[in-house]
C-alpha cells in the first residue's frame, strides 16, 4: 500500500539516493589514491567521492522531482577543464556504476536506477551543477552535502551523506547516511553503517544502511541526562569550532565526561539516539558562515528526536537566507531539559571571555 503520510515519496527517494551514495563512498574509500583529491579555494579538500556522490543523488532527485532546485555543496567547474580530465573520467565511471547497479528491494527503475539507466558524461556533470541553487526564503528546495566531514572520510573515520528537503525555510525531511557509524554505540567494534531519517511531525528513526527500504527502522529519542551522564559532541577540526570554549561551558554545567570528537553530522545522529547529550559548535571568529547543508538534515533529526536546536544565543537557525545560515552565532543542540542550561552556560562563558579581554 502506498503511504499517504506527508512527504512519503520524498522520503523513500531520499533514502534510496543516500543509500546508493553511501555504497559509492564506502567503495571509493577502499581504492582512493592521492591524486583523486583536490583542494578547494577555501583550502578544504574534495574527493572523487564527494563529486560522484553529488552526481548520483542529484540524478535520482531530478528524475522524480524535476522542478525542485538543489543547494548542493560541490560544483563541476574543476571537472570541465582540461586539467580535470583524469578526475572527471573517474567520477563519471563511479557515478555510472552506482546508478546502473542492480536494484535492491524497494527501489524502482523509474527513479532512474538499475542497469538500463546509463548516463552520459555531460548529463552527470550537469547533475552535479544542478546543486548550484542559491536558496532563499520561499519554495521547495533540497540541500545536499554529498560527503560531510570530508576530512573524516579521508582519515577513515566518521563522515555522512546528508540530504534535506526545505519548504518555505522550514526543514521538512532529513536523511543522513553514516557508513562508518557503529549500529550501536554500546558496541563500538560491532557492525557499522546506519541511515537516520526524520520527517517533520513523524518522529526520528535509525535504519540499517544495507537494506533501509525494507525496514521502518528503530524509533530514536534523546533521553534525559544528569551532569554526570552528559558529554559533548564536538568537531575534530579546531578550525571549525572553538573547542577551548566548549571546555569552559562543560565546567559551568558540571560535565565530568570527556567530549566525543567526531567529524560530520554523525554528531547530530549520535545526539538523536542518546549518545552524548549536547552538540556544541561555537564560531572560531574567522568570519566563516555556516552552510545550510551542514545543519539542515541534522536539525530536523534532533527536533524529531525531541530536542532543540538554536544558535549560541538561543535564536532559531534560519534556513531561508540562501546557501549559508547568515550571521548566526554557532549551533547548540540538546534535549529539551538540557538545552536552556547550555544556552545559559554559553552566555556565562562568553561574558567571562569578554571581561577577560577587557583586562
Ligand atoms: N572555518 C570553519 N568553521 C566552521 N565550519 C567549517 C569551517 N570550514 C569548514 N567547515 C565545515 O565543517 C564541516 C565539517 O563539520 P565538522 O567540523 O562538524 O565535521 C565541513 O563540511 P565538509 O566536510 O562537507 O566540507 C565544512 O563545511
Ligand atoms: Mg567540503
Ligand atoms: Mg559538510
Ligand atoms: Mg561535504
């Protein structure tokens, strides 16, 4: 029976697209060679995995929702020039293999998948560039981070394929694939690979990465914490978040556990299923503007798991400002009981810092 719940079709297709992209990135990692990574203008890395995953997800979305614009992290400019020939050929090969692989249960040929659905180089480069939408306040749009945590991906640690649907500035659906995340945090050496899915008003779920469309998954929720059971989820990269500030916020809250550092929106997934009670990301003061694809899927997942997500001043994140979150001040996500305490502690730590700087 076809589900009549809101966004049922979008959810199914988003899960299928993210799963395919995860299969691709996991297989790329095993074969990745140094020449298959570029350094972007902002000095951050991008690999053949990022480009080909964006080609795959955008192709699948465009087939069923041709009118929906996409705000995607990557673009194909570096692949269209002579110097990008080797990289381009590799990306096209990977994306083609991924799109034409056999269907798995729950997938449909009309989504553009399966052996009959080959694409040309031009079609795949255009698919990557379909992510060039500038975003904005009104209308439907997808936002895609084909590999979030590229640095974690390159280290063989956590990364995530992240997709969200935004309607009139509100995130309605989020799907996050985490190929390296243990299925259960209590078994860190156990099986890995999960997909997290949330539709606004329908709860948050964890599904198996290898067969998500045949499963409704496990409902997840943020539990209650005491200062003794709480710990922070934070970036690995010191350039992305002010980790010394986090330490002071933790002290104010009476947190005794060491923080868990991991790359990507796997942090939001961990928070949503109760591993660690606070996601804290304070700006390092470099003027960097947070990108919507780094937070949109995670934000709806946290909210549907019963949590709250705001900036460090307690203001809601605004996904209607374009490709970035604008002048927002960091990100704080936590369960309903803990969140106001974290905001108060952030304000206190900030006041202390300002007092210190005036000495
Ligand atoms: N100076 C900076 N401050 C904050 N975030 C940054 C940053 N430079 C890059 N990022 C973003 O941080 C993301 C990774 O988040 P995290 O630190 O939580 O792992 C990167 O995503 P990509 O890896 O998709 O480029 C990138 O968009
Ligand atoms: Mg990047
Ligand atoms: Mg990212
Ligand atoms: Mg990325």
